[in-house]
C-alpha cells in the first residue's frame, strides 16, 4: 500500500502541475533582457555599401556629432500620459500612463510601458527609435492653450538625409479630450544631390511592454504581438516573422496594457515581429526600401495608443482596439459575462458583490439539474440492497436477472437532462468566466469588502484561498466514506495543494471559485438530507 | 501498469468533485455505480486494454437518451 500512496501522490502532483501550468503560464525571469536595435541598412547612392548602420556609425554621422554628447530628455505630459523622450534616436525612454483615480490614489507608481529597467542595452532598445546611435536635437517644443503639446527633433545622416521626428499629445485643433492617444510624424528630407535609399527601414516598439509591479512575474509569458485586420473580428497573433501590413492597427500587449500603432493605409509595407526567450517582444512597421529623391521628402504619420486595456473603454474609441482583450476560446460568452458583470456593478456599486450575484444566478439556473441528480443518486442507493439480493438469487440465470432488474427500474425513463452532456456544455461558461475574471482591466483597483482592496490582485492576507481550502476539506468529509486508505491520504493532500495553487490568483477569481464551492456544498448538503 | 491506471482513476475520483464544485458545473449522473468505479472494476478484472474499452463504452452511453439505471454487469 505504501507504494500506492507514493504513486497517488506523484500522479496527483503531476496532474496539478499540469493544471497549474494551464492556468498560470510559466514565468520567466525578466532579468535577461535582449540586445536589440533597429537594424537599418543604409545604402548610399547606388546601393554600394549595405553594411548595418551600427558597424559604420562613424560614417553616418556629421563630424561634429561624433564627439560624445550628453543625451537630452524632454517630458511631454497631460492628464493621461507622461512621455519621456530621449535624444538618442529621438526615442521614447519612458511611457508612463496615468490610470484611473481609483488606482493612482493608492499611491502606486505610474506604470511605465517602456521596460527600461529590464533592458541592458540602454538606448538601443528604447521604443520608437530611429538610428539609436544618432543624437537628435530638439528644435521645437510647444504647449498650446488648446492642450496640444508638440516636440520636434532633428538629425542628419552623413549621406545628407535629414530626419525630422515630431511627437504630439492631444489633437491638432484641441477638440479631442486628453486621451492615451498620441501622434508621431517622421519626415525624411534628402538634402543631397543624389537619391538616398534606406534598406529595411523599421520603426516600432521594442523591449517588451512594461506593466504594474504585481504583474511582472508573468509579464513575459502573457506579452503578445498582435494586429487587427479590419474586415474580421479577430486579432492575429504573431511569433516572429514578417507580415504584410494590411491592418487597422498593430501592437504589443500584456494582461492589462496595450501599445498600438494606427498607421495610415499603405505607408509602411509590412509588420516585422520577434519574441523569444531572450527577446521580450518587439513589433515594427517596416519597409524594404525607403527611397528619397534629391530635394524631395517622405512623410510617415502614425497614431499611437499606449494605455490600459479595458474592454468597455477601448470599445468606445471605435477603432477596433477592444479586440486586443482576450476573452479566451469562448469569447462571446466572456463578453456577455463582462456586460452582465458591469450591469450588476452599477446596481450594487461593487464588483465583488457583482461576481457573487452572477455566480449565484448561474447556480440557480442549474439548480433543478443538481437536485434531480442527488434525488436519483439517493433513490439508487436505496435500491442497492434489492439489486444485490436479485444478483445473488439469479446468479445462474442472466436472462431472468435482467428481467427482474428491468421491473425494478420500470419507473426510470430517458431524461433530457441526464448524462454528462449537460455538464460538458457548462464547461465553456466556466472557462469564459475564468478568463474574463483573470484578464479584465475593469477589476483593477476595485475593492470588495474589508481587506480586499483590489480584486485583480491576490488576497493580501490569503483569507479567501484558505477559506476555499477549508471548504474543500469540508466537502470531502461530507461526501462520506472513502474506502481504502490510499484514497483517504490523497484526500488529505488535495485541499492543501489547491490552497497553495490559489494563493496568488486574483482575489476576484478566488471569490468566484469560493462562491461556487459554497453553493455546491450547500446544495449537496441540503439534497442529501432531503432525500436520505 | 494496471495498478497505475487504477490509482489514477482513484485520484481522479477525489479530485474531480473539488474541481466540479469550484467550476460551478452541475452533473446528473444516470448510472450506478459511477463510471469511474465501473471502469476501475473493469480494469482490475480484465486488464488495462479491455477494461478501459468497456469503461469507455459505458461513458459513451452516458447521454440524455439512455434510460437510467444500474448497469453494474459487464
């Protein structure tokens, strides 16, 4: 029996590890940041040299720019965003987002979407960089009364190509209210007498996407590179590769935040993405060949979204950004659940109670089913002695035994709610709820009662998971005799393993699970009493 | 092998009710004994291959159009 116990423990551990892995994707230490950069090849005139920009930096720069210049910074700030621009490549050093008051009022630091703390390569991996080794100079900064803030940067390549890069917060006419949107305009001007060609020009977000402290552990595994093609309703997820840029938007996201480009159609040919163990994730808009004739210029204008990923909020923007919110395989159910949850939140004023109410409603819907199940189980138990007696009496006569059994069960008929099928149909509902509660930005910073201040974070005192474990223990006691000692020992282990597993789950999710368990146990207890 | 599979079924029997109640899934079992006990017995009597097959056949019969009752005999 000792061997069996060992086996049972190993198997259950394996099963639970699988389960754990399924719900909580493997985490990766964010320490090893990638060394990446814009690998832009410059071929001057007739494509003589195709050396990467980095190796021949000196050739690219004006003589005066070779002497090291201290990088300069510019902060653009309104009520939604605080962006720190860096002169190296006119890149983005920090992209802080100002969230709802319910979050910022708790004294939390602003979330920075740039993973700067994690990248070892410094300015090379700052997002939105163009020629990271090139020092840009800010030539204009303006803050208008209408709320528009602009910052214009310039630099010149040795070939005579001038790059003008402008960042804008707020709308040109100041009509649009302050938002997580900003705009970027890049102008290439050929000041030389020869045509200039940039090979494999890329502009994009790199170094992964930053997030709030509590999410850091899982961030690498939940970071996705994606794009939304307008005619369909589904986002396309990328690993590493090159795609034709036929999208409304392309971007990078994690559980609660999204950074997206909304380019004008046909400006940059394709999207280049990469994410690996060493690369936290990058998404570029790119073109194979950027050619500027002498005296001419080329302009690229992009709208940028860098902010939270709340479904309701993104949907109101009407740009299809809400499709970045992952509701799992049964997305339509998840959206429906979120809608109902939002409605209940309005009535109760609290997401915690909304979760409890919605769970209760679902249990109520399925109540007849479970009642029937317990009734037939109880009835069948009562018949067991009679069946055994019949089996003993007609041991030799199988035909007679069948007849007798049939007459015993003559009242049983086909049951439209019987069998495992109804239960299988309920699994999508559970899964939709689970994914919705796990990923909803709406829950961020929302309290329940007493000690639960944020339903998207784990319970700070682990009360809910421990109560849940206790409930499981009770449930096992209630279901009665176990039979063999192996099973009894495994049973002792299960609630402990489950509690450990749920310790770091968002408390909203644990609340859902706990409510379900308590209701299930109560119904079981009540029915067992009633039909005993 | 046989023992391993049987233990696995036993673990499932302990684990599943906990998951089921937390997930809020409601079932209406129509067979006595339960499918897991049935399969366990089948496997310990007839071996893993034949026993599993018989157990799976029992599971396949678990749908709304089967009349309920004891199907303890194999």
